[in-house]
C-alpha cells in the first residue's frame, strides 16, 4: 500500500466525529500522511494522530 495524504478532518469524521466541533479550522485542515492509508488506520491510531496534531498546533500557538 502506498502512503496517503489526508486532512485531519477526514480522520476525525471517520473515527471520532464527536471531537470535530472541538478542533480549530487550522487543526482540521492539517495534512496528515498515512504510511499505509486510511484502510489500515484504526481508532487507536486515529486518536494518536489527533492528539499529536493538537499538541503541535498548541506548541505553534505558544511560539507566536
């Protein structure tokens, strides 16, 4: 399987739609590269990606 680039919004809508309203537009628009594509992603992996993305955006916000 080839890597697949998807927006975080797609991952959130697919695995944890209840979290969607709590993420910023900037977070949702983040491009995520999945090594094995969406087909191989599970809920646990999706949650890790979402947590990491939030942490990265918060870190960037603190630097500005």
